[in-house]
């Protein structure tokens, strides 16, 4: 055997040894996965509920009070510091889910909050109770953001009650899955688009005359607007439109000193999803993310505070902030 052969064999043996160690590691990892260890949810802060989620199906529009596992929205460890002191704010879809969590933190930061919602009266009253417990004023306004007249009247009422308007959060949404484009009727398409994008236009248009330097608009987009979703064709399309609307409106009003941004959540445990998915599907909701669980509303609401406060994000406009539960 030549010296060259010996060297080659030495390299091959070294590579085999590396392979053997990796094979052993793979075997241990597979054993851990078989025992459920690999699929455990990731916790990087306050411990949050893990999959499987309750296999519950809610009737639309989805009532948070009826959920077996209530979403976490209070963010008990979040301490307010006056970032929105004296602000007047509107949050649509604030009866539950992300909207409720945002409304509560806005109040904790010193803002008065108008809770706009469809007809989930029990949930809206709970949101109001939580806002008032933070020492701030709250009004609840029930109606349909598809109706431009309702949006105009709601904004006028808020300005009359609070004296001004500083922040608008567009968050109300309609979502219904479909296995095929052929399942999406004109009626469903109209409901999704008129709620999710027309409603944002209506509210922003009504609010804009009252906004001033330092004011902001925050839109709730979605990871589906960034990546698409094969079973949420119409919903994903509206979320993509919301992202484009956000960037376009930001450019339109920047010289007025008004900022416009969006948050693009991944899967979040709110009434929207058990009111859409089957009990079998909802059990694994969020499990496909890198966190292997859905977010809780309280994990998103601080981002809205950040974008609403000119102290925190005065040099930020036109961004789509992804909070998706996936790396990158």
C-alpha cells in the first residue's frame, strides 16, 4: 500500500467516524422525537399554551367567551410607561383576540380606547371592563366596517367623546377556508374583500381628516399576505392588499407627519381560527411554525404599542412587521 493510499484510507476512516457519531446522534434524536420531545413547543419568554389546542369549532363571528382555552391577552408582565399618554385611539375588531390585547395595552400606556366590533357584545363589554380597569376611558361601538357610513359615524363619535383622534388600528377581519377556488362564491369573495380591505379604506378615510403630526395608522396584515395560503385564497389576497395599502398610504401621508405601518401575524390563538377550522385541524393549529405552537394575543400587542408611539417608532413608516413564529 502506498503512502497515498494510506492517507486516503485515513481520511475515509475519519469520515466514517464522523458519520458514525452523527448516526448515533440521529438515533438519539429520533428516539426523543418518538417520545414526543422533538415536537415540544418552544418557549422563549412567558410560558404559553402548547398544542394540541382544544378541538372546538365556534360559530362565526366567534365569541371569545365561548372558547374552551381562553386566549391570553392581559400581558401581566408588561409594565406601562406612558408611551401613549393622553392619546385617543380606535381599534376595530377589539372585542376579542389581537384587537382586545392591543386595546388593553394601549390603555396601560395611557390611551383612551374606542372598541369597534360587529355584534360580539359580551366580548366587547369584557374588553371595556379591562380598559377601564387600567384607568382609561372606553366607548364601545357596534357595526359593520363594510359600511362606509358606519365608519364615518364611528370616527365622528370618537372625536366627539374623546376630543381628538391620534391612532387608528384596523384589525377587523373575516376568514373562511376553501379547498378550491371553485368553492369561493361571489358572495363569499365580496364578504371577505369588503370586510378586510374595503373596511380598512373606509376607516382610514374617515380618520385621516382628524389625524395630525405624530398620529399613526396600524393595519393588521398576515403571514398569508406574505407567503399565500392554498386554503385561504381570498383571505390571503386581502392581506396582500392590506400590505400594499399600508406602504402606499404611508407614502401618501408622510409629509403630514402621519405614519402608517402594519403587523403581519402568523397563527394566533383567537376566535377567528376555531370559527374557521374543523375540530381536527384546530388541534394542530400553529404546530407547523418553528415555535411549534400558535402565538397568544399578548405576544403581539407590544408591537402595536411600539408602532403607535412616536417616541418608539417616530422614524418608521411603511413597514410590514412579521411576527410569524418562524425564524426569519
